[in-house]
C-alpha cells in the first residue's frame, strides 16, 4: 500500500515538473536573431540625429514617490567618419539643474555653460564610447528570460528581458561610479546586486527608431563600527532604477552637424 502511494506521489511530481517545463517556453530563436540583426544595424549607424535620455532614480522612503538622483535629456548630431558631433542638453543632479551645449571636433570638446566656453580634450574613442553614442551590448540567447514582438500603429515593439550582463551594461552605458553619484562614501561592493535588464526596441520599416534599457541596482554602504550594535541592512541599502533611451530622428547625409563659432559666446 505504501509503495503504491509513493509511486502515485512520484508520478504526480513528475507530471507537475513536465507541466512547469512546458509553461516555461524558451524565447523564439528566430525573433531573437531578427532582433540581433536590427541591433547590429543600429550600432553601425555612422551619422545620425538623435534624442537621448538618461536617469537614475530611487524610491523616497518618506513620500513613497520616485526621487531623481540624476537626469539628463537632450539632442545630438554626430558623424563617426569625420569624428565630429554636437549636443545640447539639460541635466539635473539632485536639486541642481543646468543646461549645456557641446561641440566636438579635432579631439576637443567645447563645453558651453552659463555663457562660458571650456575646452576639454577627449580622444574620438573616448568620446564616441560614451552615452548616447556608445554601441549598446545585447545579451546572448541563453541569458534571455522573455522576448516578445508586438505589432503597433508605429511599427513593431520588441521587449527583451535578460538576467545576465547587468554590471557590464552599467559600466558600458553609465561609465560612472554610482556610489560617488549617490554620495556613498564607504561602499560595500561585495553586496552589490543587479536586477533583470529590460530592453525595448521600437522598429519601423526595418530600422530601429528607438532603443531603451532599464534595470535596478542595489548599492550598500559599509556601516560604521558601533560596539554592541548591528545596523539593519535595509538602512544601508539604496535601490536605484537606471534608464537610458535613444530615439533616432534622422540618419545619413541629411544630418547636419552644427559647427562651433567664436561669436556664439
């Protein structure tokens, strides 16, 4: 009797496992490879006019609303072949907001802010490897948890969720020390944790019109030593939501790159 009951339970468990496996369908390889091809074409864009946005936000414990640690939004024109670019943007760092305009040519970035012009040397590799010009990495198929392609009035919307490469993505796109940005003086990097990455591609007429990436990262501060007291880890933790988006407005020879003139300032 016991043996029959055991076999019945085992059979049920196997059936449940098979059902669970069936429900966890693998992403469509055909859709994935189509997206890879579209992504490669986007990364190969040599001359373009784009809009861009980057944000780092956190949940305000007092209000329950989102607080903005860093936000930048603007427009840019660039040409990789001639190694020239122009960009104009508004940025907010905590409560401080400023607007800037920049021209890049001959290895020098002219930064204009509050009527003053500053010359900043930057190699073409360094300049074009920075957001919003950097070539965004895409995870391999084995790291993809979910992938959908949805027909919309504006074309096809691809949404990809991945569970690998988060740290590398942050280093490639944000290129900044998040701890310094957050004002964490003594970070506990061993506890650093990343959430899934969500990529969103808007595609029309076979071309990427916009691309965004979004993920969360948990940063930890090292607690000061206090005899007889162990602080709550939640008090030492800061969860940031990172978002970066590029919208393609125009490409090719039709894009004009504004040039810097002395009389502008």
